C-alpha cells in the first residue's frame, strides 16, 4: 500500500472535538487505500505548561529530565488519537519515539534525527494496522534516553518519516490554509500560493514566516519529499493548501514569491575596531561561541587603520552579544571604542527563484522604500533573496508597499 504522512499541529488537536475532526480526515485517506502515519503535536498550550512546571521545579534543570517531562504532551495526544480512530473502526496504534525507534543525537532539547528504521511499523502495517499514530517532537538517544527536537520539531518528525517510508506526500495540517505571499494580518491582499519551491519556502521560513519550521523544509528539500500545508479547520479538496515542491514542478511563477519580515531583530555595531587581517574572524568566533545567531554583516570603509563592524541578530541575544564583546575587549582580543545596540529595527525581505533570471528586483525594492520615505540601514542579498534592515515603525508600511509593487496579489 502507498504510505501517506499526516501531521497535526497543536491547534488541530487542542480539544477532543478537534482530535475527532482530525481523525475523520485520517479515515478519509485510509478509505482511499493509504497506510497512514499520523504525527501529532501536544495539545495547544500543553508544551508551554510542561516547560513552566520544569522551570518552577528546577530553574537549573537537568536537560535529560526536561525532555522526559516535555515530551509527554505528544504521548497523550497520540494515545487519544489512536483511541478515537479505533472507535471509528480504523485499526490504529500509538507509537512513542523510542518504540519506532526515532534514533537521534544526544543533544537534549535540540536533538537531530539520525535514522528512522521502518521495520517495526512496516511489520504492523503487514499485520493489518492501517494507521500508526506517532508522537512528534521526540526520539531516543544512543544512551536510551528520551530526547526532544526543539520547537516545531513535529514538522521535522513528519518530513523525516515521509523520507524514511518513501511516502507519496507529507500533509502538514495547521491553523492556516496554506502559504501566503505575506502575513494576511499585515497585508489584507496577501494571496495563498498553490505551489512554492523548496528554496523559496526555506528562505521564507528562515526569515520569519512561521508556517513551517526551517529544519523540516531543509529535510524535505534534501530528500525530495512533497509537502502540502493545509488547514485542519476547512473542508478540503484534492488541490487544497499549498504544495511545497521542486521548482521544476512549477510551470510559471512571479519573479518574487513573497515578502517576509521579522520584528525581533537588533542591529549591533562595534565602533572603531582595529582593521587588521583576522579581525572579523575574531569577532564572529566570539559571538558564535556565545551562541549568538548573526545574520546580516556590514564592515565600513577603513580610516586610519580603524573600521566599524555592524551585524544583526535576534533581539533576545543582544545581552549575550554585549557580554561576549566586553569579555573579548577585557581579554585584549578585540579593541574598540564603543558598542552600539539598536533594538528598534525590523528585517523585511523579498524572496523568489525568479530573481535568478530577472534583473532590476533590488532597484525596484529600494525605489519603493525610498518613495515611502523609509531609510535602509543594512542590505544583504542571496541568489533568490534581498533583505533590508529598517526602523521597526515602518515595517508594516514597507511590507504593504512591496507587496503592491511586485503585484503579489495577482497569480503569474
């Protein structure tokens, strides 16, 4: 039988009624002849509650016990989903990560999947089981301990299972009905995309679009897993949602596929750094060692052997960056006169595989922002992306203006 993977997020299984609704969707696919692997998240809000309990019990917690507690939310959902399917006379069984087993690294709360042997579940399918309900977000370490994959890890679990079982498709059910050209809460004219290329989705996910977790898109791209994002709250047709696929499967697309943004950005500058070979490596090694996720980087023109170094990072990592730079200065590793941090910036990006073959996208983007009186502070580009850092108060205006300028409300 062909295998289909279906993943249901926390809002899709938030109550028993929603679990029943999700189970009915699974039943429809079983009736079509699929063996179905269902990946479930914890019920909405449950993971946060469990994390809160751990922090209250032990602020300096043992990461192994953190995983043991936090992974339990998915176990509850998996059992309830299996019971619901059984009540519908669908042969179903719940599976925890260690039972499959989902083999991961030992990095507790941020483990990575290394292997998913298919033998155990395949054997049960052969015995007549039609649905394997797997607890997402979790696995087992080489030491036999429960691990978790980090926030959004159930998406990664779903794609990894689709790859391991050579599934026909991986359907991600969530609280939105697909991938949009931008956030509809910011731009009312945002349009749902029927298809989007893996590379575009990867850029949008990494730039702040929260529809799919970045790691899951990376995995889907590597193993050519067809992903479909769709709503668990709407009636479905065969072409519902958004298909994330190879660009070869997309006949025509706009030059720009979408506008992404991130409010949680900060701009940091080291003023008057000694301009010498290796200074950039020294600065960014220190930031990396401190766990600071650097994005944009700009180095000013040198004057009298001194230069300024500017970078962007998540706003919640500013303190960490300041501490790392202060320690490097105190240790005599880096010499600078001042460190500036601006936490009132936002990143706005346009993304599209069409940029490879079309000129003028950057010029158009900068002209649009200029016409709106928006000053660009930092620019970075890649083959299919242009990102700018601007004052946060202009973020929504920038998104709306760019969406209009590139006519993203119209299909190609």
